[in-house]
């Protein structure tokens, strides 16, 4: 019986349920698009950033994820059950006329444009930047180094191919080449490896080889290929790349918004069917049969709309990715479309469950329709709901409890606790909306007084029923909160991550000459006086500063004499990207990069002995790496260590934030070559990390409009319910002289007031959730840099107003069609 009523109901009320179906379709399509885009972008990033890592059976790195020594890689190769090893290393090579970057031959992640990859120790494949100077078949002559760091015999490699390294690789920004491991070791005897990719022999199992590798490299970190690839992608941004988590949050909130729309839609249809349901009760239908008929409608509607939503979501994902790939964004997004069972089944299940849950309360309300209601006049206005003290107390407890959970999650870095806290607190806000919304509407209503009678009636109509006002604003409140949280969270996450990157890659480029030798001790070679001005004039260079250098012994001196550069506060402000580093550099401190700190076995705050001709000093270690320029000290400390005034030996450069890194590095290299200097630096690595961050921001921005669509549907639905419940009221107003234009103006003003209130609350909540959410996903000890994109905030408010205007159009037209005669007759 319930099934027959359901089928008849769907056939007769199909148009009424269109808005609910649209909300389901949008929500499920949003979730599907998110899952497909995340999977595709993650696969593209792993392929571009991690090379062949995810295709390896196992990946080995040093203790605590430090780099592997050559001897450790050899032990990995000799482990029982290992078929093949590809080690990941990078070297800087002096070609004589230029400075090149050499890397290991990857297992994947590059596009071969010509020829082949090197297979012999005397072969190399060059990137596009170097292919303009050497062609396939030419010889590439490079300068090797001895174990002491002095220039060695030349090494000649035959060029056998040309590759496109992709958007995110060290060779994307430098002239360079790929070569076999044996060739790289000749170029740099002290070669270290970021990881070793292992292919397991066919007769062995992965678990057996993992155990054997644990014995071969004690303390080493051993992961599967997929785990290592994901870790490499996340590691580029200091573990702040959380694209999957962010988009999963998008999907969850959009579906919650859709649930509100669905609930309101069923409430509207049931309000229109009060007489019909009452007549069913009169002819013998039980409450259970009425409930089942409503839930069956929801089940069929949810399943059908969810299936369509999945198809639409996949299509939108394909369109977005195609547009992104066709635009020169410099962001790796793969070449295909990653569609798995997760993106096909989960959205349908979620859509059906959300629809059933959203219709549960309206279904229960339908069962409370008494048979006597069939005899009452239709269009009876709903009584204004009173706000109970229990509801207000529960709302306060939920908001307070949720806030405590979010703060605790931010302190403990527990994402699940933070999500739970956000949901709990937002539930409290929705409960408190019956109090907050009317109060805020009255405050904003002062601005509506100049509109005359329609303005005053709009304020009165909006606050007369607090429950209805709260329901009307709920969908838009969720949408604005989502958009604000996304915008502020993405901007804050990017600023925070770039701040950490600025500390890790403090100096963009370093230009310096080859050191001379005096009594077997390296000494700086003087820098051409006019070089600094020529470098500063290069397009894209923001600052170029000449610094004094010396070669000193550090720690126990096992690593020999190392370069040490003077960095006074004035120079530091010109070339360092991080103000925190500028403030940290004080007399009695020595700045070491992350690699140097590992090499000397020290951490920030430890004491390190630095020795020179003038004596020794125990200096406090700070996190400040100057790359090729070496360690950083204050002028007085270096003069005391050398016993004399140091000589200028290097130029530190900072690039403009919007500079084309590849072109600028090429131009700087050409200027430096004329003075016999080489250029090294972290500009390419920083640009690489910034591009990875762009993926999250790009996808987040592309998906922001979905919440607005759901919110417009939601506010239109609840305004329609308002028109239905106030049918007699509107007729009487028309009978008392209110014109159709004034009626439309009244509902338009009501929609705008509710939209403004929703926008204000959503902005405040979104900023708060973003601040706590970003802090939760940041590594411990990383301070949050909150960034509010005010231009986008202004757009959000404008869109909210537009949503209020558009959502009021159809309800206003319906109310304006009510004739005065109908009102007089009803009265």
C-alpha cells in the first residue's frame, strides 16, 4: 500500500521534488568531483614529484628519513632478494663554461623527447634547457671532484637522449642531465642519496626483502612505493599538503547543506499535502504507512538523483582537469582520469543515506497529521514557534564543547577530533540560530525602514517565526561558512607553508668563484667588483649583496675546511626571505642549513665549535642555511676566527616573488659565467614547492561555487515554505491595499536581510574554523600565519546578497499572484 502511495505521490508531485533532486544531485556530484580530482591530482603529483617511487616494491631511506650514504646503497644492492636498485641523487657539476645539475636516472616521471635513457656509465640524457647546447651524439665534458673537494680529472659522457622533466623536478629549472649512478659518484665522491628504490626478485616476497633490508640498513626507514610517493609529496610542503582532507571536508559540508535543503523540501511538500495526508488517515491509513510512503519517496528520489550526480560529477571532473591541463598553470595533473570504486559507490551510498536521514523528521511530522485536519480550511498560517530555554542551553553547551574540542585538536594535531569539534559547534550554532537570526535581522532592519511599509513588513515577517527564519538562513549559512573556511584556510595554509619554506630555503641564489689553495687550505677568490651591479640589473632579481667569506674548520674538523659567510643584519634583510631568520642571527650564533645540521649532528640551540687561524669559538646553532655560501656568522665572529678582515667571496641574490625562476636563473648564470663564477641556490626547489601548493589552492577555488548553488536552492525552498504558510496573511495584505510591487519588494527585502545575516555569521564562523583547522594540520612547532583574502570576502558577501535576491524571485511572484478577494473570502 505504501509503495502504491509513493508511486502515485512521485508521479503527481514530481515538480515539487525537483529542488530536492537538484540538491542531492549537486551534493553527490560535488563529492564525486572531489574524489576524482583528488585521486587524479594525487596520481599526477606522485608521478611528477616522486618519479618512479610508487612503482617500486620498496623504498629505503636513512634513519629518521635522512639521506643514505653510498656504502649503504651498496648494501641495499647486495641484499638477498633484491633484483634491481635505483638510487635517487643530485650533484652540482662545473662544466667550465656553465654550472649543471646532474640527477639519477629515474624509473618514471619524465617524458622522453628524443633518443633514449642512459644505460652505460659513460652516457647521459640531457634536459631541454641543455639540449640547445649539446645534441644527441655529442660529448658532454664535465669536471670531477676529489674526495677533498678539489677539481679532478674531466669526465666525458655521450649524450644519448633528450627529456622533458615535467613541471615539478629539479631539472625543470636548471640546465642538467641524467646519468648512471657510477658516473654521478665520479663527479662527487661524497655522493648521498635521498632514497633507494628496490625491485624485489621474482623468487622473494616483499616481507622477506623488507626484513633483510632492515638488517642491511640498521635504523633505516623502509616503505612501500605508494607510501613513499605519498610521503614525498607531503614532505615538499612540510606535511601541509592536505588536499585530500580539505576536499573530503568540502564533500561532507556540501552534503550537510544538501541535507538541510532536502529536509526543507520535504517539509514544503508535506505542508502542501496536509489535507491529502489527513484524508488518508481518515480512510484508514496508519501512521506507519504514512511514514513508509514518505521514506520510500525519499529512497527512490535519493537513489535516482545520486546516480545522476555521480555521472555529472565525473563529467565535471573531466572538464575541470581538461581546462587545467590546457592552461599553462605549471601544475602536474596527470594525463588520465582516476575513477575507482570509491568515487562510484561511496557518493551513491552517501547520497541515499543523507536523503533518508534528511526526510526522517518531515516523515515523522507527516504522521502527526490528524484526520480532523482534512476538515480545516487550507492555508492556515503556522503558529510562531517559541524558543525554549532547553534549546538555548543545549546550543550554548554544543558551541562551547565543540570549541573546546577544536582547540584541543589544534594543540594535539588530531584532525578527527577537530572535525568532530567543528560539527558539534556548528550544530550548536544551527540550534542557536532561532535566537541569533531574529536579533540580527532586527538590527539590520533599521536600514530597511526607508523602504516604507514593505521594509517594515519584511522585518516583521522574517522574525515572526524564529524557527522558519533559522531554517531559511541555514542553507546559506552553511554555504558561506564553507566558502569562507576554504578561502581563509587555503590562504593561511599557503602563507604558513611558504613561511616555513622561506626558512628552509633562506637564500634564492649564491654566485661564487672557485676557491684557491694556500698551504693545502682553500681560500676565497676575490669577486669581480662590477659583478654585483650586473647581477642586480638582471630582470627578476630583487637584491644582490656581496658578502665576505672564509674557509674554517667546524666541529671536530672531519669534514675539512668549509665555507663560512658573513651575514650582518642589513645584508640579511635584503636577501633573506624570512624575518624570523634575520632576527635570530645575533653575535655568538652560527647558521646551519638542515643538511649541515644532520652532517654535524646538531640541532637548533646546540653549541658548535668553529675554528680558524685566529682561534676557536663555541657558537650557538640557529636554523639558517646559505646553501653553497656555507655557514652564516656575524662580522665580529668571523673576523675573530680568521684573525684578519675577511675578503669578499660570494654574492647572495634574492629573486622577485613573481619572477620567472627558470629565465632568471639562466640570465644570472650567463652574467656569472662572464666573471668565472658558478651559481647555485634553492630558488628552483622553492618554486617547485610553491607549485605543489598551487594544486590545493586551484582545486579549492574551482569548487567554491558548488556551495553557493546549494545555498540558493535551499533559501528558495524555505522562502517557498514561508509563502505557503503565510498564504492567508499575504492575501489579507493585498486586500488591505498592498500592491503587487510592494509584495515583491517585501519578500525581496526579507530574502536580502536573511542573506546578510547568514553571510555575517558565516564569515565569522568560517574564519574561526579556518584558523583552528589549519593549526590542526600543521606540524608541531609551526606557527600559524592567518591570511584573510579580503577581496574574496567581499565577493562572498556580494554572492550571498545575490543568492538572497535570486532565491526570493519565484516565491515573490507566487505571493504577488494572491488576489485581495481570496483574502477577504478567507477572512
